[in-house]
């Protein structure tokens, strides 16, 4: 357990997701803050989070946060919409000394720029159940029709590396078809896994539908918080990104190469009673 927390500008950014979805956010963070070290954890022993009870995802998120803080993380990016929906409020209350950047479906920019007045949101069931999503819709989309879809099975397809196959296409056609029939002109990607199939989404939805994903906004918010709290590392040597997984490191190595074109050597971690991570 983490009893007292001391952060340093020399510490890494902690980033976590249920799996490889958070890798869609990582390049924007690296591009904006190339001198920052990053510790990326994929909870692939529990992926996907979407069908799990919110309380279970909250407990996983707290244990992951404790591990990252024990590794010296100075700020935590919850690069998972489901974990943000389930745990962000709890994490901020549990670790008041630490700054968190969470994910919320980008309904606001979609609502502000729609011409048809109808926008779609693709996210997990847990994200739609969370307080963050309800709050975003209430604040920013009262005059807009918001059509949700949970895309059952899509996270598993992406984790398996199937970004364009028949089953992935079927899942997306089932989700987007009714939305397109209702006249959406924007679709919000409310799961960090989904940008990896943005090409297929664009192919199905057509050029008249904008695809909105949050990676650059998340990177900018992370940088703002680091600067405000005097935790930004001075420009110098290029930062190092380390990858950790509670699944099979060899599988994650192939996923990183496939999704990011990066050669990496992930390190495996183990869960003890689903309550604590150990190397």
C-alpha cells in the first residue's frame, strides 16, 4: 500500500488501460512531451473492462494506480474510458496529492459542430453507465440527439489484432447502420481502443461523418497539469517509454509492433488475488 506519496519532476508519467487501447493516446503524449519518461501498463489479464461491474474496475484501477505510484509516477493518465467512468472520482479522492487525467467521451466538440443535430457515440456499456458520460451529455448536448452504441466484441477484435476483418466490420456496421439512418454527421470514439479501427469506421460511415477522438486533447491536458504543478521535465534527452502487462509480454510485443510500428520489450506483472500487482 502507498502510505505517503512524493512526486518528482524526474518521475515518469503513469498511463494505464485495460489493454492496448491506451496506445492510441500514447503517440500524442510522446509527440507533445518527447523528453518525458512514460510507464504504460496494460491490464490484459482482465481485458476487456467494458462488461465488468464498475466496482470491480474501480478496484483494479486503484491497485494499478498504487503500483504506478510505487514506481515513481508523478501523474496518472487513465487512458481508458471504462476505468475513467468507474474509478476517476474514487481515484482523485483516494490519492488527493496526485493529478489524474481521465477520459470522457468527446460529446462536447461533436455537439458544438454538428449540422444535423444528431451525433453517435461508440463506447462500452460501463462507460455509458458512469456518471462522467451522463454529466457530459447533460452539460453539452441538451439540444442534440446523442445515439449510443456499445459495439459488443469490438475491444476483443482489436486486442486480437483484427482491425479490418469480416467480424470487425460486422460489429461496426451493426453499430453505425442505425446511426447513419438517423442522420448522424459525427461519431465520437468513446473507447481508446476504437481509434485503431478509425479507418474502417470512416469507410463505413462515409466522408460526411466526422470521427472525433480525444488523444491530442488528453496530451494537451497532461502537459498543462505538469507545467502548472512544476512537474514538467526540462527539455533534454529523449524520454523512455516502458511497457508493462498483466498478460503475455510476447503478445503485447506483437501488438505494439502492429499498432504503433515500435519495437518494445514489455515486462510481465502478476496479480495477487486481483488486489495487488507484483513484478
